[in-house]
């Protein structure tokens, strides 16, 4: 078997499960682990993205727990959400459901709470290393499904290790992964107000984030959740934006509802593009670092129940909602739609 014939799964099964090694392009069961194999073993035990990896494969080669011993598992530790203290002190505040999936990097779990708090937890002991409260709850109940959150993303460049979260009240925050403190050089003292820069005034109660961002080639790609019930005629747009992971500078903005002069704008008749909102990416995204593409699943434009206030021709509802798009080049210009899948290019920020 040559090096080119070694698949990722074969490599992991041999080096991680059986304690083998990859030597001279050959898989050697039971061999001494090389430095590369040790790194692969460490990586195999980690979960650095919401879906396990940028592609969202949700796959792990670990087999210590299986159908033969699952019924014998016992609770090793219990961690209690810091949301409990807030809801106890503020009885009118109610969380919805727990949907957060923790990341695991270097023995530490990074998890968001329903109230957009972030905690770093020792994976072996369950003890919290730090907890960060962005005080999202002080801005009232977030849009759509209220207090619910799905997770964070992780980025590292040497000793610079960061945890990034989009909050229920519409902020992008970068935290030091070791201390839990906001990165002062990112945005404005560690945060960016996502309600700004959308081309129209946005009420915070109608706009927020409940899913993790995804980082591709040092670009933080942000979706949003927009209140989609018939609250008002003019609703926040669901633009997808990309920010420099180090500085917070905005690098990309894709308008799912095209403005005047942009491709597809003519399909939104009677100026309906000026007030129609949503067509947003509220759920999880995936990415391909090699291609520099991020895959964006768009939802419908507002509101979900009828289209009286957004007249247009037959394609108005599909440019771009509920499609995904793919750019032809690093310019970020989208070139083709496929119902349910497509990509956005994220070239690296200039250094």
C-alpha cells in the first residue's frame, strides 16, 4: 500500500485504534507512533467544529464506547449552566431548549448556553475554567425562538487561540480561549454589532444569531436569525457577512435580497426588495478550506406565511431564497444556484 493509497480512515484505524504507525508510506500495525501519527491521534480525539470538522462530517474514529458497553456508563461529572442563576434572579426570563453542542480542543470543552453565555470546561473533571456572560439577556428576549443557542467556533494561530460566538441579540464576539476575556483588538473591544451595516435600520428584537459562525481561511462567516412571523412590513435583511478573524474588519457581504443594480434585483417588483427581509442563513454552515468555499443554506424571505408585500416574477423567491450560491472566483461574486446547496468563496484576509 503506497502513501497515496492510505485513506484517512485507514490511517486513523491503524495508528489510533491499534497503535500502529505510518512508516515509509506503509501502515505498520503495532508500530511505534511517529510524531505525525501522535498528532493525528490527538486530532482524532478532538472536536474543533460544531460538526466535528469544517465539512460537518460528524464523524469520529473513537471506539472506546460502543453498543457492548454503553449500558454500563456512569455519570462522571455534572456541569450546571450559568443560565440557571440568571433565570432564578429574573423569573420573567425563560430559556427555550438546550441545543448547544460543545467543542473539544486540547482537553477543554467550549460550549454556549441558551442565553449566549460561553463556558470553558475541563473535559476530565467537569470544572469550569471560565464563564463569559455577554449580557444578552439584558436586551430582552431574542427574535424568533427566544433564548436558544447552538454553539461556538474555535480558531488558533500559535498561541493566539480564540472562541467566537454570535449572540442572540446580534453581536459577534471574539474571546481569548485561555482566559475567556474579549479580544480588545477585535472589532470594538472584542465585539461587533451585527445590526449595523445592513443597509436599513434594524431593531435588535427582530435580529440575532443562534448558530455558530464558521471560520474558513481566517474569515469568520456569519449568518443570522430574523423574525419571520408577520410582525411588520419592513424586516431585517439576511445578508451573510465575512469578518477578519484577527481584527474583525468586514471583508465580505452577500445580500441574499439584491439591491438596486445587483443581479436579480429586477425580479423584486414594485421596490419590494427595499422592505423584504430574512432570506437568512440561520442554521449551521460548512466549509472546504482547500477550495476556500463556505456552504450556505438559506431560509425563506419574510414573511413565511404569504408574499403579498413582495411581488415579483417567478424567480423572485429563488434569488436567492431558499437557494445557496457559489462564487466563480475569490471576488465573492456568486455564479450558480442549486436548490439546497452552494458555496461562497473566502480568500484569506491580507496580512
